[in-house]
C-alpha cells in the first residue's frame, strides 16, 4: 500500500540524513502520508489507544520497579511504601494497576471490532495472527504483574494457574516444579515473575511493530469490508485525518481511565490482595482479574483438569485459525444479516462467561458455564464455517467511496469517470 | 438501527438460555453491612479531622492492645490530608513509644520513638502473636481496603459510576462489624462476621474512651470514628488523589472539547 517513499525532507540536513538513513521517510510514510480508508468509524481508534497504553504501562512500570522489592518478605511492604512514601507513588501504582484493565478493555474492543468487520480475512491473516500473539503475551504479562504485590490473590492466583501445567501427562509435575523454581510458589517464583514481567512488555513492543508493519502492508480493513481501489477517492492521509480522530478518541478514553485512577482505584481489584500472602490460609474464592474471567469460566466448565486446560488454551488458540474457519466471501457483518445475530450472541456469551468466572464453580453456575462454553467453541468451529456457505449476504458497495456516499444520503451519486 | 435489532435478538436468545439455567444464588449467609454516610465518600470527599483524631484515640486506647499499625509512621499523623496533629503533638506521642534499635557499637538498645518511626510491632512475628492471642490479630494498616463485600449483580456495576460511585465497602464493613456484637450472651458472636463466630471478643462499650470535644461517647460513635481513622490509615493520600483528580478531569474535559472541534473541522471537507 505505502510503496516506496517519495518523501523529501525540506531542510538540507534532513535530506543529508535521509540519503544515509531513511528513518524520517519511514515515519512520514507510516504516520503522515499513509492512506487510511475514509469510512473508518470510531471502532478503529482503539489501535491508537492500545499503543498509548503500552507506552503508559512501560513508563509507570519502570518508575514502580525503581521502588519495588521482589522478595516474599518485602514485596507487599514495598508496594505499601510506594503508596505512602514515594512522591506520586500512589498515582504510579493506581495508573499501572488500572492501566492493565484499560489495556484489556481496549484490546477486547479492538478484537470484537476485528471479529465484526472480518478484519482477519485475506489479505490480513498474518496481521491477525500477530494480534493473537500480542494478546497471549499481554495475558502472560498481566498475570505475572498481578503476582508481584504478593497479596493473597497474587499468591493463590499464581498457585492455581501454575498448577494447570501439572495436568500435562508425564512431564506436568516436572514442568510445574521447574516453573516454580521449587516445590511451591515461593521466592524463586516471585523473582522470575518480576524478571519476566519486565521483559515481556519489550517483546510486546517488538511484536506490535510487526503488527503495525503488517497493517501498513495490507492496509486497514474498513466498515464496508471492501479493499481500497482508488487511493484518491477511497482514502485520506493518516495525518491530519486519522491523527485528529485518534487524538480525540484517546482523550475521551483518558477521561474514562482517569476516573478509575482518581476516584474508584480499587474497584477493579480484589480486597483480598491487600492481605499479605499466606501459604497456610486459602481465600474462600480464588478469582483472577476480571479480564481473565471468561477463560477461567471455560477452564472450570470442563470436568477434567487436563480437558479444562486444553479448552482454556484452545479458546485462545482457535482465534489464530479464524481466517480459515470463516468461509464467507463477505468481510463486514454489516452485509451479513445472520452472522450479525450470531456475533452479538457471542459478545453476550463472552460477557456471561466473565460473570460465571467470578461465581463459585457449583450447581447452576457450572451448567450455565458449560452451555456458554459450547457456544463459544460452536461459534468458531461450526457457525463460522457453515454460515459462509448458507448465508445470503446483502449487496456490498463496489468501493469505499460508494459506501461513504450511500451513508451520507447522496445514494446514487456516481462520479463522472 | 439494523445493528440494534440484531443486538436485541441476540439478547433475547441469551436471556432465554440464561433463564433455562438460572443458577441458584448461594447468597444469604451473612447480611451486607449497612451504608454509613462518610465525609470522605464521593469525588469531593474529605476527611473530618476531628473524627480522625477521635478515631486515633480509640485505636490507641482500645485496638492497640492487640492490633499493630506497622505501615503507618508517627509523622503521617501530622501530614496534610490526615488527622493533622501538630508537629509537637507528634513528637510527644512518638516519645511515649519504645523503639528497638542498635547503638553505634552495634549493641541492641531501646530508645524513645521519633516522628519518622513507624508504629512498633508488639510481637516479633505472627506466631508469637498467635501464641498470646489464640490467633494473630491482623495488622490494621490496610484493613479498610483488605475487607469488603460485593453488592452483587447488578448493583456492583453502579458502584463504579460517577454520581453513584461507592468505594467504602471495607470501611462500612468495619463499622458494621464493631457494632455487630448484638448477642448479649455471647461476646464472640457477630452479626456481620462470616460464620458469626469471631475470635475478637466485643471490643467497644459506651463511655470507654473519654472524648474531649463533647462528642457522644457511644459504642456506635466509637465504631464510626475508629473505622474512619482506619480508612485514612489505609489510604493516606486520598485527599491528594481526589484533589489531583479534579484538576485532571477539568483539563481533560477542555482538551476533549478542543480535540472534538479540531477533528470536526479537519473532517468537514471529507464527508
């Protein structure tokens, strides 16, 4: 899409530098002249928010790491030290802890948008799979980060999740011991989680760069789901159009974020994590952070431990196969009346699984979790392949420009060509 | 419009499925604490200095017999946004405590407390405390955030919303617990404690602590005052946080407005 850069810097120094390392041209091609479909709606602004959140988490995280002590005897105390004695420490910690939630809110919006508008379909398969890898890395990073304050939920959450690996036949126990660095979650576990929690975000940055690269090669999908045919008519330059729109959306998102940091900072957390970790006292209900709850519900819905673990990891792995599971010729759900209904059922099922993940695994809750889990997998493995064959899509606009004109009232305004 | 229709259809399908499997709610073991009106609730909430000072008095004369406050330093009691005792009061208070330390020859000594010291531990570790008290009495530094309850679906969603935000579950629970010893025959029975059998026997009774500001010396008053104090101990930067939040919000709202009109102007020629 972007092709060879035709960018020529205005200053002599810029031209001198550009002929030796064309990094200015790269930036110009990626964030200024890059053509974006003119019909993008606000669901396309979450990518910018995610980039912002990644940087914000790294910045607050580096500041927190300067004051945090990764040791079972001092970790909890060092977090309280940050909250009480470090200048702006309360802000750094609440921004980082709530920032993780904001990151996941944005990524779930981003993913549901991709699911609705068929953004995983050709030619964006690699772009989508890189996104799935980013999601997995995010989950690993967030999980290890939640262990660091070394409260009760940190400890018992780490115990439950690391124990999942013991379900692997033959080598499971050995792998779990290796992960722990001992025979239970203890100081070596905390130390390596801290080390990895610091490493993974930088790996995330690397994959995000690949993700953006792949995006700029394939070009953005759009609500009409038709590819750009005429750059002049179908697209607008990234700057100022997308930058202004992303900027506005980001500030609105920041208002939402700031509300949590300053007014309800502990709403998304769990009271038990303000109790020092105690290996001898198990909390009444061990619940992960909210963004893991749907997957936790799937884990507990399956009666066997190994089956549950396979289902949980499978529920994420299945996303990587979407480009080939969806057989529809039409990308956007706007023109797929039946898929649209199944999609919104899927959204509600995902929310329902989240609710069930927070409830005790007993009685009706388990039955409900099983039904919703069946739909979760059925949506990807049955509905998507079959619907593409049987559904009759509505007429798709020929070009993005046509879609824009149709939406803004001038229905049949065929430009003279 | 079409999209809303799809969402509606989807909601009907899921709703029907949910009703078919309506999970039995396992609630009803312990009733939820009643909500108090706290001066520090809400986006503009501030601590009531006199209440924090009275609460500290209750902590010191009653709770401190068993419970530590390890993460709070004496100096915190004179800092802005807290009970705001005077520096000389804090110096005198700290001097009443004996702090374990070492002299310059490395010999263990006990010296007078200073404002920079934290409240000292009564026991070397939890086992030593448990040996005396039966169970180790929890440290109270973050207890107001370490306790809480859920109002359940859908009320818990409202707890996050502007205008309805409710963040005082923990402190409401503490106040309720301290007033929850309603069985005169059993001082270890508590209405709000899970399972009702609590190791801490009824700690408060009327006229136990002599207030000097004319505030009624009732059990309920003590319970509320000490709970407020413990909320401050758990969240000593709350006033700074909410004050900063107001500035941040005003800035962001203006910024969002400017960005909105900028975006609108830039896009005016496209659509």
